[in-house]
C-alpha cells in the first residue's frame, strides 16, 4: 500500500501544481493616444537575455507604406504586465530623399521621411541588435547594451545588399520585419525581401533572402536568394526565421501564391544551400505578416506560429474568385515535431486582426503582439498584446 500511496500523492501533487489556463489582453498602441500618429502597424516583440520584453511598431503619420513613419518602442520588466512610455528609436541624421520608385506612385509626399521594417534580435550576451530601413532604399544597424533604454549611432549597411544585385537588380529593400534570431553558433540571421519596384506599391515583384553577421553585428553579409519569384512562388516577401533542433534554419514566408499557403524553406546555415520551397498545407496565407518562435520550457521544445488563419469564402480552404483574403482570426498554432505538423490551433482574436509577432518570456508566458480593430483593414486601430500560457493554448 505504501508504494501505491506514494504514487497517489505524487499524482495529486502534480495536479495541484499544474498551472491554470489564462489569457490576458491589453492595447500597447491605440490610434488617438498620440495625435501625431493615425496608424500603428508592423508590430514586433522579443525577450532579451535579461528577461526584458521589448515591443515595437511603425507609427505612421498617414496610411501608406511611404508616409511619414517613425519606429516606437515600449519596454516591460515584469513579464509583459506593465510597460514604459513609447520611445522613438530610429534616427538617421543628415539630408534624406524619397526612393525614386516611390515618386512614381500617387499621393507620395516628398517631404515625409519613411523609417521602415524594424528587426530586433536578442543576443545571448545581453546585447539587443536592431536593423531598420530608410525609404525602402537604405539599411542601418544599431545596438543597445542596456535592454533598449539607449541605442548606438546607426551605421549604414546598405552595401551588404549590393551583393544581391549580381542575382537580382533590386530597387526596393526591406528587412524582416518582426524579431529575428541568433543561431546556436552565435550567427545573427535576418530575413530580407527585395523588389525591382516595378509592380504594385513599388513592392512587387519580390524575392526573399537573408543577411547574416558572424561578428555580433560589426559586419554583415548577403546570403543566397532563398525564395525566387516564379509562377508558382509569387512575390515572396515578409519572412520570419527559426532554428530547428537539428541546427538547420527554417524560413516561413509570406507570398501571393495561388496555393494560399505559407511557404517554407530550410538551410543548413541560414544563408546558403536553401531547399526547394514548399507550401505548408496547415498554414493558411491571407497575404499577411506572421510570427514564429520556439517555446523551450518544462522539458518541452515546441514551435509556436501566429497569423490570421483565414481564407474568406470558397470551398476546401480556397477563396472564391474576386474575394479578398480578409485579415481576421489571428490564431496561434503549436508544433511538436519541428514544424512538420501543427496539431494545436487556437483562435486568439476572431474579429479583424492583422500583423503579428510572438515571443516567450523566461517564465514561460507566451506573448502575441498583433493588430486588432473593430473594422476590417490592412492595419488595426490598436496593437494588442495577448499574454497567455501553454495550458490556455492547449486547452480544448
């Protein structure tokens, strides 16, 4: 009886210690909070080596990608519960000019300055690396050694992208967006997309690649084109990255392909020898940014993925002709086999919901930072932070 009682006691203790599912939401940026900005878009989130949560976005004085845009950051030192006031963190001194390909578009104000596509990486040594673009034409790197309180002077790294011109004569460039990754060997990897600027919004056609640094951001190098633009893989662009447990780097890629699914491609080093791109049938593609992150807690090593899980109308997941793929139904998925299957999928925001990024705190709290609104649109009226645990995600 004693062994039986001991086993029963252990089982009861395990049940008692099991965490209760929870989900909490708060808006970190809302239109109207600051009269200077009428759109908050492109959310990103990362947890530093010291445990500070950094959440950032593009704050726009206008609606379009080429409008007056600043990059704002908020910080949390208590697992994402409370937050500092927004801080502008990207500033390039000196004269600036609009990308010539933007001037081909209607209603582009040549006096407005566009800072775009911020990417942050949490280094294992405590450094926070940041890349951003200016006018979709120039790229910059800066760093913080105090968890985002202050930042170094930005250094231009546009020359890194010139290597791509041997293979793709880009006129428009963009990093990320969202957070990116440091590999186990210390390499920093940042997905990028490049466009010849001849198509819609001067962002199409496009291809996806990566740039990388092996010296903690001091120098940057161009990798290979990971996903070209073809009749099958149409306009690959905004891309997120994760390192798999076998060491490979997997990119999860937005595109405008007719399959209406996310594209996936892998590389042994995050820069070269990319596999043939494949569509992931489980991950719908409403043409919207997504988030991906590893959950490594409690003896579990999982991959979490977030995006609007929606293809409006149609049968068997295919949109009806002429129907738009509405940005709504942001959901979080879980994979236990390194992204091969996604058996868990839970709706986080059933209404209009847009771009998202996802992170995990040192305590194991999952943070999904996403656009939300009462009305459909490309961007929400708020950028919302959802805090929840694995128990909530797996609760049926």
